[in-house]
C-alpha cells in the first residue's frame, strides 16, 4: 500500500485526500447528524402535541379544582373546539386531508388541510357554522394540481 501511495503524483495524492475527506464528512453526516436531526424533529413534534394537550387540559383542570374548592358542581360543557373540529372533519370525510389541528386558545383552533375536496370542505365549514356556531375568522385556500382539490389553512372561532 505504501509503495502504491509513493508511486502516485502529488496531484493525485491531494485529490485522493480531498476525496477521502469528503467521504468522511458524508459518513459523519449520514451516520450522526442526519439521525440526530430526525430525532430532534420527532421530539419537536411530540412537544408540540403535548403543549396542545396542555392547552386543552389546563382550563378543564382549573374548572375542576375551582369546583372542588368552592363546593359547586362542575358545569356541563360540550366537547372542546379542538375535539369538535377533529371529529366533525373526520365525519365529513376529511380524515386523509387533515394534517394538523392546533389550539390557539380555548376559543380558537388552527386547521391545516392538504389535498382536500373543496366541496366537502365547504360543506364541513357550513355544518360547523350552522350546527355548532363556529365561524372561520381567517382562511387561505390554495388550488392543487388535481381538479376540485385544495390545500387550506383556517382559524376556527367558537362563539360558545
């Protein structure tokens, strides 16, 4: 091996060293940095999900604690806006298009739909408004390549 190395010209040796360094950097990226980045993305997603759960659970816990300390009965409330938006979207046939539901506070939820059937989405929004008094306060719609399909971002607001 040493004789082979010595037989190479200086330019060839330099080129080989640059190639080995590039290969080493690629291996470090693929073996270490890429898996670490993927794990960080999964943890960020998990953290966001837990924070959403906390936003939903905190008011409920406070109401229960207040009712226990005051001796009052816990008021009967319907499902949260987040749960209502999720279940009604799935019932309307938007299950595969529903990419995320993010609670903004106890009365507002951000909804992201991708490649959704426009007519189904509009019927779902109309049902939310008519049956539950939920309004769309912000809405953006982008046309997809498939006719009749759209991607949409909206903020739902509960009037309850």
